């Protein structure tokens, strides 16, 4: 099945100066990651709109990255093929199965944290619609450090596989820690679910080098979770 094969006709951008991003450029991109994360909550409050907050969060990361890429959208995005859409759906299903299993194990040991209602978790219909933008922002939050660490490791090792492996582990742990919010989560739960669970989305990107694939998978996952919470299921 072709959707299970790595696309070797494409390569990851930036890590071997393809294209080159200067040191100042990397500093700007890495600086924009926390700025975008902080701005999400602030802009939502200022404009009283989660949709606008999600859009600003996404654009604060996307615009600098595209600018440094000389507006070459093809470095990040391709029109998803049928096989890529199938892969994205499979990764979504895979994560849901994984999260149910791991979640049950964590619950049995009391390691999941407190259950939150839609109100306490800040989930509304508007935040659910805003996922269209915020999920792309979260994929960029992962992509920018991923490419930076790939570039850093590859520069000193000239080993592509090592660069992919090391940077992937860093991103999985880092993305998990971003979700740490006691008492609604524990350190173990965020590392297991949002951290290493992100391997499904990351796998979709590593396989296709198309950011739309993990985006679709991530969007389906969070949309389902938000809808379930909103309905109180």
C-alpha cells in the first residue's frame, strides 16, 4: 500500500541549508514560538474571540517561517493526495486507540489528573471552530524546533537518521510538557498522552514531509475530543 511507504522524492527543509536560514533567522523563529503561545491567550482576551486568537497564534509562526523561506510554500505544504489523507486518518485512529489504552492505565493508577468540564477547560463552540487555525499553529510549534534540532545535529554529525531521531525525541518530550497543567494533568500523563502520543502525527510528517498530513490528524483528534467534552459524553 503506497500510503505506508516513505516518500523519498521529498526531503525535510532547512536542516542541510535547503534553504539556508541564518542564525538570526533561527533565533527569530525560536523566539516566536513562546511569543505565539503567550499571544494565543492574550489575543483571545483582547479581542474576546478564540477564533481571532487562534488565527493570530498561527500567523505569528507561519509568516516569519514563510518569509525566511522566501515565500516558498512548497517547502512545507503539498496538496494532500488520497494516500496521504488515508494516512492522516489512520494516524488519527491510531492515536485514539493509543490514548484510550494509555488513559485507562493512567486512570487505574490515579495518574491522569482531575477531570475537567467544558467550562473549566475553556472549551466552547468558538474554541472548537478555532481549532482550524490553532492546530496548524501547534504543528508549527513542533516543526520549527524539529527543523532547528535537525539542523544542529546534522551540522555536527552529517548523519540524517541521527538528526531525525534526536530531534524527534526532543519534540515529543517538549510538546508533552507544554500541556502540563495541574491539577488537570500530571507530568506522567502529559508525557504519555500529548508527548509520546504525538508520535502518530510526527510519523505522518516524517513519512510524507507534508505538514498537511499531521495537521489533518491533529485536527480530527482535537475536534473529536472537544466535541465529546462539549456534549458531556
